[in-house]
C-alpha cells in the first residue's frame, strides 16, 4: 500500500480510497489536512459518517450508483455535500468518485473539494443580482451593452420591462433599438451616440420612446465606451432610466414653487403698496418741514430700519444732520452722542454720504464690516461710537427733487441682524422719493409764503416810497404857488424849491426804474448796451463823487477808490453805473457810524475784480443766503434803513448778464465786503471788438 499512498499524495486534491463496503482504506495528506483526522483514525470508518445524518443515505446512494457505472478511469461525476471536519466545522464540498482496480482488487476513489468560499461568493453574487434586479425595478433603471463590432445589443430584464418588450435571448441590433425611439427624437439620439463613438467619450441625454402598446415614456440614457489595450473600440455600455413620473413630479413641484413664489411676491407687492400708500398719506397731511421729517422717521422705523438718519446739504456746501432715531432707546443715546459731536464728512469726497449727495444715486451696503467703519470714522471716538451702534447693513438714499440732491436718508440695520437686498433698496428709493417731494413741497410752500410776505411788504414799502416824495412834491408845489402869488418873487427860494422838487422827482424816477428793471429781468428781457473801452475805475470815481452830498453820507464817511490804472472792457456803462450806485448806497446806509468805504479794482488777463468794503453793521449768515433775492431787506427794516429790497437783486442780474458773478462776505457788527467779477472778454457777443485794459 505504500506505493498506493505515494500515488494518492501525488494528487493535488483531497482523496480518500474506499473498499467495496464503502469503508475508508487510505487517504492522502491533503485529505488529512482538510478533514483534520489522520489515516489511522479513519481507517475502517464508513464514508457516510463524514456527513450529516440526513445526508448519509444520499451519499451512499450516490457512491453505489457510481460503482455500477461501467465508465473508464477518467470518468467522474460529482455531487455536493456538507462534510464535517474533526473540529466540527462544516465544509461545503464537491465530491467526485472514480472506480479503480489495484492488484486485481476494486476500490473507489473519493475526491473532496472544499467549495465553501466559492459557494459563499456564488450566493452573494446571486443575492446581489436579485438586489440589483429589484433596485432596477424600483428605480425603473435598466442596463445595456452594445457590441459595436458585431452590432449586437443585450438588455437587462428591467430594460425589457421599461420598453414594454418581452425578454429574449436573441440580441437586437442598433437599428432595432432605434425603432423604439420617438420619431421626433431619433436624429438627436443618433447624433449624440455618433459623436460619443467618434470622440471616444461618454454621453447622457433625455429622449422619448414609444412602447409597442403606444405609450410614450421619457427615458434618461447614459453611455460610455470600452476599448482594448490597443485603444480600439470594443463596445458601449450604459443605462436607461424611465424618468417620466419624476419629470412630471418635478414639473408639478416647479409649478407649485412658481405659484408659491407668485403668491409671496403678490403679498410682498401688496404690503409694499400698502406701506407706500401709508407713506404718501402721512406725508401729504402737513407742509411743515419738521413735521414731515418726524413722520418719515416713524414710518421708516421699524418697518424698514432699526435706525435712521436724515442729512441735508446746506447752501454753503456743508452737510447738516437734521434727524437721528433708533428703535432701541439705549442705541438712541449713542446716536445722540454722534449728533452732538458732529462727525460729518465735510470736504471728504470719498465718504459714502458725500458721494450720494454728489451723484444722486442710492447706495447698498449689504454687509457693514469693521474696515468700512474705520474708513468712515472721523476720529477714534467716532469709531468707538459706531462700533457700539453695531451697524450690520446700510442703505444711503438721496433726497432728490427737481433734479437736485438736497439730502440723504440713511437706513440702517443693527439689532435685528437683517441684511438689505436690492428689493429693499428699491422700496427705500420709493419712500425717499415721496419724502423728497413732500419736503420740497414744504420748502416751496414756505418760499411761496415768504415771497408773498415779501411782495406784500414790497407793495407796502413802494406805496410808502411813492407817497413820501409825492407828498413832498405836493407841498413844494403849494409853496411855489404862494411864492408866485406874491407881488415880488423871492428868486432864491424858488430856485431852492425847484431843486428839492427835482430831487424828489429823481427819487421817484429811480424807484420806478428799479421796478421796471425787475419786471424786465424776471421776463428775461434786460438788454445791455455794450460799449468798448468802458473804464471801471472812471465809473467808480464818478459814482463816488455823486455820493458826496448824499443824504445817507455821514461827516466821517470816507470813500476811497483804489486802482493801479484804468481797467477797460466791453461793458454797459449805464448798467455798471447802476451796480456801483446800489453797492455804494448800501455801504453808506449800513455804516451809520461812518468809517471808510473802500473800492478796489484790479484785473488779470481774463477778469476784472471789484471789491467794495464798509465798516458797517454786517450781515448775518441767514440774511446772506437770500440777500440777492428780490424784495429781501433783512434786518434793514428793523433798523429804520430805507430801501425797496430790489437793489442787490438788480445788481446781481446786471453782473450775471455781463457773464460775471457777485458774492458777499461779512462779519456781523464789523464789516461787509461785496466782490464782483466781470470778464474782460465777455461771452455775450463773440463778434464784439477786441477789448484792452
């Protein structure tokens, strides 16, 4: 048997040799390693004792059946049994039997192969295939493979189901597949697949199919190519998923989202119009400037902002902070501190507030950073207060009326943490536009009231100014009548009376002339008689001499005309005489305590500049702002100073008609200086003769 054992050990499988009674006679080393028993322990044991009781008879029947078969040595048949090892472990084994004859004795060789791992993998593969089939069924997803060389397409079971076709073992061709595609989509599908084959790339697309029952379904297809090691195209594989219901659901969800968004937008629009209606109604109830600002603040906070400020542009170009408010009383204290300390960006063109005033365009700062606060802060103290205010989002919207930005409304968020959007900016612009119109209307109302008051005062003043010389004239006429009725004329007294009559008539003439000038100017019909070589110095001296005996002149008044030489240009001498007369007359009237009145005249290559300075009562800033408007007399009336309030208005119109400008600077109680400039080469008439000076 030693030779037999050597033969058995040479076999690569586990082998057990049985006698005709199915008892174990010998086993090779591999069988010993597999089962854990030694040959000595198993000799004489019947083979069926190595399997479970319920399988013992089945194993013996298999062995008996194989023993009766007259088959050559190489013939073998196999069956699967669970074999128990010495350790008690159960092996899933494949058993084969072969009949052999050794030394004229018959034996049966039983080969045992451990297929436990193979069985586990096969079971897992089967389970995965079932799961995949179920997943494809649930997802309505099928797979396919197209052998490009043989033009054979194989489908998964689910793909047959999706297309409404009975499964078949016979592969279809690409032409067969195209027949299922909706006629309107065939060219697009074919072109996509052709481009993928040409570019060796993947593809994905949606298209419709028409099933044999006529039902149209929407399919989402994906595909990729496979190549061999040489890069030659072998096949294309991919998936196809029925997305009909999903797309319908997405379309329905999209439509619902659109409807919901439309409802929300309608609600927002309704709220917006309601809010704007409240704004318009509130702003329309008053023409008082302060009342309008207070109402605007109450409307903005808290509906549009946690805090708000309103700044306006003053006539001198400075920014004035009119109102500040915060919904949080503690933060209101911070705003008041900022207001008390000023912290306004005078002269800083880079500041957002200044830019908004200059370009008249709203600004949106959705997120306010500390870096922005540092750039806008006017001082370390201002920066600290701004940080305590904690602005998170800001909008600056100019107040614009009649094409001019006269202020800025700042909307701010802090405590609520909201961020402004473009929609918020649009609504804020609407609110601010209404507020600007309301504020401008309030200004116009007050200006109209002021104009009406000025006109009434002017009418009263003119009536007085007309009545006074008329009364004097009437009295002098009566005096003349008495002189003339006397037997002997008093020649000297008649001459004196005539001169006084002439003075009053001249006064009337000047008053009427001023009124007519204003009428012409307001109608834009003031004509100039431009005369070459008109000398400003000579004009100033002539007018100054005329005021030597003026009623307004005090003994200590001294008129000084200073110029280095003649200053000549093409101007209207009569109108400039009127300018000098008005300015010098005012200088005398408004310096009742006397003092020097200096007239300085100089010229450069382009302009002639005249300065008239007095040491009189001065003019307040408030009066300066409206000084050149018609019918404005300021504090003159309260000081008992005569006049109509037309002189400076006429003066400015004459100078501007010449292409020049006039300004005033004054220190109340000390002095006033009027400065006007005239171009040496006026823009009025480009064909005028060359001017010299």
